[in-house]
């Protein structure tokens, strides 16, 4: 009986460690979304690795390199202004994939995006955010991410 209890405790400890690592991997993705929603560019940029690659629905659709995240923020703000978009808020759901292999990870998260366009409320539901991450000395950072609207 004691052997069974020790085995169960070991399995529970391993499951807890996996859940903790998954939470750590998702944290920078959520931080990026939360910071962007608040207009906190510094906190958003802190989640990006150097270099980073980004794919998104608005032109120029792709950003790469050491300044990819800051270039994306600049272009996102310009696109919103040009198109009468205000109050942009992205929301992430529960991840559908969190794959971790050593110091690399891949996550897929359902998402939604709400905003006002020329004063009219718009909701884009059923979107997907996918991100690749690398764990370095400063923790998990996004090396690539993409957003696809439904």
C-alpha cells in the first residue's frame, strides 16, 4: 500500500510541475495581450524575443527582426487611426495546445477582438493566436506569433 501511495504522490507531483510550466509558457502571451489592451508598450515589448516574427491581419501583414514587436505596435496604432478604430481589446480563451520541448514551446489559444469602428461596436470572435516561445535567462519570450481572425 505504501508503494502505491508513493507512486500516486510522484504522479501528482509530475502533473503539478507540467501544469506550472504550462502556466509559465502562457504568461508572456497573456502579458502581451494585457499590456497591448492597456496601451503599455513597454510591458508588451518585454514579452518579445530578439528577433521575433509576427503575422497579423492588417498591412504589412508580416514583421521580422529585432524591432518586429515595436514595428507591429506602431503599425497597429497607425492602422487603427486610419480606419477609425478605437477601444481595441483582445481577449484570450483557454489554450487548446501547449506543447513544451525543453526550452521551446508552442501554444495555440482561441481569441476574440472587440473595438469600435467609427463609433460602432464590432466583435470578432473565433480568432486564433498561435505563438512560439523560447526559454532563456530572462524566462519565456515569444520568438514568433500570429493572429488569424475567423
